[in-house]
């Protein structure tokens, strides 16, 4: 299999990613198949996704504590970051859905004008005003489809390839969550929710091979779309911002769990609610998944470090191989600054 590398955010060094079930994904999404196979369609269904998740994360373990500690060791999960410690966990689901002391281990930037990462994961930046990145918009993100036909804000955030778009400087990030990372998503900005909807769909893998061989899968998967108006009192003041939490294989559910303070009194979010930047918004059930954030690039500029990392030529990335030019992920932490207000 082709190596897939990313930039470790803190050390800025190249790291090889060990992709779970990589050979299976390569078989399922093989380029020789013009249409998805029966097996792939079955695996991407809600029924099979839920069954796989149950077998992987909910079945009774003979020695639960030892299995949890072994899994945590294999995935390099730090017990010191967790809210309860491993001893309080009874299933692998408990490990996967763990809460962390994010207020200590994922500090929020002091700059209230920054957009922050919605999740722990590997981040790809993109900007429509960078001419060489335009193919990404039409082949990979598919903004029109991603936000859903019924979304009243779809046209505003449409790709620059659509000349009827109201915004010609779309920017954003794709944060790919792997099974080992913390699986809550947090608000990237402070603002009032002006639209929020769940769009039903499939459960395709977010493995890099699956993403490049089956472009547009994000727009086919189940997802929760939230539109924030940040130009309000106490808002981040970067215009309209969209957050799209996308389910994937073995992720059958995205639960709304907003808490303004730590994890206290979690509640569902609705249109009209004010959300505080860096607060927990949703939780993915077991598996791998993705969180996408979009905004007007004239209102906030992507981190120069993230852009520089994406352009590195000394790493082997499957996204770079597909695009024909460097496009490298950077490992980021939730609540880390990813863009600054201009």
C-alpha cells in the first residue's frame, strides 16, 4: 500500500499514519470499479454500520479493563487527559466516547477573533481564492451537495466555480478524525445559529484512499450542518460560518451535546441559540469521522503554518498523489487557532 504521511503539529515533523483496515478499504474502493459494489453499498448502509459498531465497541469483553488499557496503549491515548480515567470505563465505547479535561489540555487562544479547530484530527486547508486549489472544490468538496438542497444558505457558500455564488472567496478546513482521537466536536466560533439541520445519508469511509477514489462521499454521508452568524454581540465577527459534522463507517449517530461550561447540562442546539467558541457541540459515536468548517476568506485568513504544511513536497500524501500537487494534512488539536480575523 502507498504510504500516507502528515505533519505533526507541534514538532512539525513528518509522520506515517497507520490506517486501520487499509487493505480492506483499498479493495472496497478499488479504482477498477466504475460503480460501488454491492458489498460496499451494504457496508455503507446504516444497518451494517450499526452492527459493525456494536461488534467493535459494545460486545461483552472477557477482561474489560485489560482490553481497554491494551486498546488505549495501542492507540496512544493518554489517561492523564481523560476526565474519569480508564478504571471507570466498561466497554470500548466508553474509551472511544471519553471526555477529556479540554479546559486544561486543549487551551483556548486568548485572541477572541480567531477561528478554532472543531476537533482533534488531521487537517487539510483549502481556499477558493487560491486558483490552483479550485479543482478541489469541484471534485472533492462539492459545496452545493454538502450543505443540502433545502439549506437556505447553500448558495451563499457555493463553490467559486458557480458564477451565481454570493461569496467568491470561500475558505475552510477539513478535519479528519481517526478512531484514536477525542470524538467530541467543538464550536469553531462564537455566534448565533441561523440554520441547523441533519441530512440523512450513507456511511462511507473517511480513509484517504476512499476519499480520493470516491470523490464527493462527504456529500453522500449522514451529516449535521450548522450555520453561525458571528456578526452579533459577543460573536467572533467573521461573518457567516458553516460547520458540517460528517458521519462515516461505524458512525451511526451524531449526538448534539452542547455545554457552555465543560460538559455540564448538555443540550440539543436549535436555530436562534447562541454558541460560545470552543464549547462542546456534538459527539460522534464510535468509528472515524470528519468535521468541516467553511467561511468567507475575506473575513478571516487561514493560518500561514497550515498553508505552508499543506504545500510541503517532502511528505508522501495520498491527497497530493490524487491532486497532482502538494496537499498535506497537519495534525491539530480541538480549540487550536486555525484562522485569524482580517
